[in-house]
C-alpha cells in the first residue's frame, strides 16, 4: 500500500534551538542511512486524551531515527506556562489559535513523529497534516480512557476540562463529536485499550514499513 493509497481511508490495525520561533524536537539517530530526514514523510499521531500519543511517539521516533515533537508540550514551551494556565487566562480559543499556527508549521516539515493534542483534528488545516505523511489514530474505549485520566497526576495541569462535567460525562460527550473527525482525518486506526506501549510501537512500525514496501 502506497502513501497516496492510504489517503482518505482508515484501516483498523487492532533538541533543536530554543527560542519562540523554532521547534524543540527530540533528535533521533537515522535508522536508514540511505534516506535523509528530508526524504521521510511525517508520522502524525492523533486521538483523544490518554490514548498514549506522547509515550508512543517518543519511542517510535527513537526506533525509526526520526525527530519527535509533542504539540501540547511545544505550546507550553512557547507560552512559558502550563495548558491549564493558558486556558484560564486566554480561553480555549486562544489555545486553539496557537495550536493551529503550530500545525501549519509542522505540516510543512518532514521526517517527524508528531504527537498532536486531542482537539487538533478539529482545525481547518488538518488536511495539510493528512497530506504530509501517515496519520495514525490511537483509540481506546471510554472506560480505559477514564481510568488513565484519573490515574495520571498530570491531568489537572495538562488536560483542563473542556466542558466542566465529570470525566466520564466529558469523555462520552467529546468522543461522540470527535470520533467521526478522527476516522475521516486519519489513515490507520490502532486500538490501544489492551496493548502496552511496546506492542503499539511495534504495530505502527509494521504499518509504516508495509506502506513503504508496497
């Protein structure tokens, strides 16, 4: 299966310079000496909160010798404050505006594994990300997502509430809206509910390897 053949169809497969204008990325060691990073398409991880995008992305980038960037962490770095503080001061509209600007930047790049925020897929610029590489939708059932969110000490600072409702009510409500967007805006879906990080990474590597080989 070619990269272009992936477009529009979801298949279920159950440190740079530090200033406000440049990305902070985790440099990987080139795994393929015959292919430069500028020749490699991006791998974009999308999906709801707590499905493993950041954890998977870091290991995946290291294994594939690609650069890694987490969009939420990059926004925090540029703004100099945590997401809950950004939202408290400027609202979600301000955060989404900064997120959209960053996504446009990343869509123009190559050779990156990009872990996006849960709402990134709602941006009008998302088709640019879709065209820049392989978009992989990491998903999990509601019970698993709620359990992970509750167990994560960083949830309050990194994942402020979107609706003001309980975790379960919010997850159910937001997923109902976003799941069609994730489905339409990705090439591959991987359910992480019963997989550990290593298994998820291995599955994605097989997917990417097969897409290059076809």
